C-alpha cells in the first residue's frame, strides 16, 4: 500500500512538474518572440532610455515568474528523484515474479517494446547568448520495473526513467498497439529513445530482441 501511495504521489508530482514546464515554455516563447527582449536582454535602448517597443513591467513580471518556476521545478524534480529511489530500494528487497515483469492496474507491460509519448520535445540553446528557445518535454510514463538481463537493462534504461519518445511513436490513440508495432518492426535493430532522467533529457538506443524473459524489451511502465 505504501508503494502504491508513493507511486501515486510521484505521478501527481510529475503532472505538476509538467504543468510548470508548460507555463515556463509559454513565458519563454513570449519573451523570445521576434523583437522581444529575451530572457535577459536589455530593457533600455542604446541611449539608456526605457525601450518603447515593449511593456517593461510585464517583461519584468514574466522574468520574475520564470525564475520562481525554475526554482520550484528543481525542488519538485528532487522530490520525484527521492521517491524513485525509495521505490527502487523497495523493489530490490521484494520477491520478483515471473521474469521480473508483472502487471497491475496502474502499470502497462512492455510486451513488445516500451510505452512513450512525445509532446513537442526540443530543448536547445538559441543563436543568441542571452536567449533560450525551449520547448519542454512532457514524459508520458515512468519506468516502474526492469527485469534483470533484459534488453532494456542491457541497453541502459534505468528504473525511474521517464519515457518521452520511442522511435517514431508519438502521443495519440492506440498508443500501446503502435508501440508494439514499432518494436516488432524494428526487432534486432536499435530504436532511438528519448527519456528524462533526474530532470535531464537523454538519448538512448534500445534494441527490441528476444531473450529469456517476456516481450522484446522486458520492463514495466507506470502511467
């Protein structure tokens, strides 16, 4: 029960963090639009007068809000990471079932691959040293279990990783079915996967393949 409650709390924190990222993204887009002041651009012109082409009080308020959101985002990410570590420790002391991959009402088994979603994933520096063009990632699911010696484990996936993209599959209807087809179509071939780990986006390459356990990758996701 404690584990289930902690999972539920973690998913709520992930949803809250996604909402923060959406708000941060909206502020960044407004500040970095063509002709905008950017995240740290000057609010005065070359002669030292307040710029007449922008609403300076609004810009200052947006920058202040963005700074608050960044601090809150870091704090909530740390809480998520602590919860994941606790869940991981609990699983290490529990008795595994079958091949180490099991189902429950809150988990989806990656019998043919993984579960993932993409919502405008891009995180990059802009051409300006002062401006950052960021479109936040919004993970769809968290890796809940990984079977020992499974393809997912051998290819570098870790417990608590948040899946953002799997191959060419994006969010939408029939997600698991499309993921299964993607994994089956790429059996024996590396599939690019984007994850979020401890608040940072990482690129992995997972190769769906047969092994001694279930499925082609061997892990469970929590949605």
